[in-house]
C-alpha cells in the first residue's frame, strides 16, 4: 500500500502547482444575517473539510509535506474552483500549514519526508466566492505512537467541549475556561500566543477566541457570528519559539509534542452549526 501511495503522490505532484486564479474580495465581515451569506459560508466550510478528507490517504511515511501542499493546492483550484487562502498571506509561502510533531502551528511544507509515527496537523483555509472556510485536524504517518494519539484525542475533546458551549449569550471566557480545564486535567498545557478568530469574508477578524480564560467573562456570542475555535495543546510546557522565514513557524520551546484541531462555526438562534464538520463527526449532525 505504501508504494502505491508514493506512486500516486508522484503522479499528482509531477507537474507542480497550477496557477492561482485572480479573485475579488467581498467587504470584510464575520457576522451574517443574510441567508445568501450563510450559504456561502456553508459552502466554504464544506469545501475546506473536503480537502482534509481527501488528504488523509497521503499522510504516510515517505511522503513530503511539500507534496501534500501541492496536492491540496491543485485540488482546491482545479476540483473545487476555490483559492488556497494561506498562499502569500502576509508572505506565507505555501497553500496550507503542515505542523509536524513539535511544531505548534504555521508549519511550512518542505521536502523532508514524513517518518513512521510522525504526528501532523494540516491546517486548510479555502476561499470560495469570497467566503472563507478554515479547519485543521491531526493525522499520523503510519500507526500513531500511544502518547501522541492520547495528546491528539484530548485536544479534539477540548475543541468539542468548547463547541458544545457555543450559542447566543455564551461568553468567550467560558470557552477558554473549559478548554484549559480539560487540558490541565490531563497534565497538558495550552498555547496562549495564538487563538481562534472571527472568520467570514475575511481570513482573520473579531472576535479573538482565546483558549484559556475565566468563565462568565469576555465577548458575548450573538446569532450570525462566524468564528473558529482551534486549541493548540502541548504535551509539555506552553512556551513557544519561532523560526523559519519571517518567524512563521511556531514550535514548542521544550521540543515536546503539540496537537491542534480547528473548526469554523456559525452561531445559530439556538446553538451552533459546525460549518467544517466531517462525516465521521456524527455528534454534530
């Protein structure tokens, strides 16, 4: 199977990246009342989730993150008729983020082959008709190492516990508090330098969604808001070091593993709609 995957990857990447088409941004907003805008966000969210689903078979030993980036880039443009949002965003050089092992976020795809047991977060943001869908999840190259699998599981649980709180009237401090409490219960730390954010017809906007905080405080959520929750949880300490071009790459300072999961959410009249839900996430169906 591994050789078949490697051959398929070679075929899909042999011609490099297709050209990125031009597009026209919409006025920036992270809250919507018009059903056409909401449908635009639903479409963008589904497309972003579909990229992660498509990439799963390619996260394997011997495949490079550069190859994963090319496959994602071409799929987004050729198959989805969309745009990879990270490409050239404030100088970011690739079309997705691939954060391996101790890389917390903003990992830049490169020519280093994945090794058996590597933990990889792939962060996908697409733009479709001016609407952004933003999501990430953990993958493993081959069988997961038990400690890495446990960290990923707890990180996903942090995200799900936070999503369960989202509804009109909820406060962002509630979200941060439940994430940090669950992570700390399992003796992990929460990265504080990065946060979730408003997303809609702009990549990053208000509100800022911290993954730590005090219950009963912070911004009050309102119907029509679209935002991400994306906890970054470290196996060791929370401190971060930066490296790479323009200091894009964030790694754990102590070299221990980090994990992240992310969804784009719509605050509805009665609760929340997970716009980037994948089919296996039946709890949100």
